[in-house]
C-alpha cells in the first residue's frame, strides 16, 4: 500500500481486517498529510463519478454513524448545521431518507442567498481520527513505514495498492491529477455549536466547523496552485466571509493557519492494472475534497479489486 492519508489508511484497515497482510508506505505521518488539514464534514464535495460517489458516501455514512457512538476515541461526532445553496428535495433524492431531521433551513439559521438544508451530519476531528485509524490498522496486524516512493514497482508485494493522492500524478504518470489548494483559519470558538457551509458569497466558499476546543474557518478552492504557505490576504478574506454569516467570529483569536492540496481529478481512479512483471496494481486516488466522505465505501470497493481473481 502506497499512501497514508485517510484513503490509504481506511483501505489498509479494510484489507487487514479481511485477513490480508498489509504494509503501508507513506512519505509523511498521517498528521502531516493533506487529510490532516481537511475540514472533514461528511458531504460529497468535488467527487466524480457522481452516482458512485453518492453510493460510497452513503456506505461511509453508516460507518461514521457507528463511530460517532465513541467520539472521544474516533473523533467522529454527529453535528447539526446548514448546507447553504442547496435544495432539500435534491438532497432527499439521493440520500433516500438516510439523513435524520433533514429540512429547509430557516432565514435565522442561514443568512446566505437562496435556500439551505438543515441536517445532522458526521463531522470528523482529523487530529483524533487519523491516529485512531493508524491504531486500528496496527491492531489488525498491519504495519506502517515512513519512506519516499519514487516508483510503484519498488513495492515488493504481490498486490500493490496506489493511494498516493496527489503523488499519483508522478507515480502513476497521470497528469489529470491536479492540486486544488485549500486554506483555512483556526480560531477560538466564540460559542458556535452548529456547522455552516455557504457557496453563494461571490463564488468564494465559506464554512464554519466547530471542533473540540476550536473553530475551523474556510476556505478556498484554488486550482493548480502548489503553494503550502498561508496567504495573509486569503486568511483575511476567509474570516471576513465567515463573519458575514456569523458576526461573533469577527474578533475571535486566531490560533493557526492551515493549507492543504486536494488531489482533484475528473473522476476517482479506482481500477486494477497488471504490472509489467505480472503483479496486480490497484489504483485508488483522485478523491478531491471528498476523501473523508467516501473513504469507507471506496475502501471496500478497492479491497474487492485487490482480491485475487
């Protein structure tokens, strides 16, 4: 297994718990992957193909609902909030009654333009969830090694699973994998208990995600931008957009700035390939900003592809 973000770890866990011997090679520990920067609200965001993504997301929802019974251990909570610019009927059409309390948001709950949906969704604290995934993998007998991989053929295993995210651009010679830069601002929480996502503010996204001990403010979606340095002007814009929706955050003390590069692709690549030496290679990358949302559904499908024919 190459790649130690949420997609790689979830896939490794599924494989290990199905009795496979799993060794993960990752350039960075989970806490320094793109997954660690994720706002991590369950919602299919920038993931194609849409039909498959929604199926993967609904399967993942089942897993997260179970994990939310142990939030301190897993980092998963079920939290209410508003998805702005969204029609309840459209959401109902693909969730098929799976979201408890789904309804149209009131004007007081959502101050953006257009309609919004009120729902209770999984919100994942990645600072807790990623280490929990790692421990679960180790308990299942898997191993993790930090090393830089320059070619997938380096992996000395009968089956190689490529969960390299943005790294697949080079490792799989796939130029369709591109970075989408996301920046967020971490502030002291002034008392906000519900999440809010708005995409109607002049095309710039805004979101507020309450996590234990802090509030995440976002965000950006800058295509083909590789810089991991926080941009002060971008941060100022994020706070301004979020304060327009929730004025109490305007004076919140800033704790941290974060930047991550989402591995976007026209569609998730989830397929088998035979390597020149006859070994099986399973590609599993290109989840954009929806990796957390589809992780478990995708992981189960990838594990099926990794099984002997």
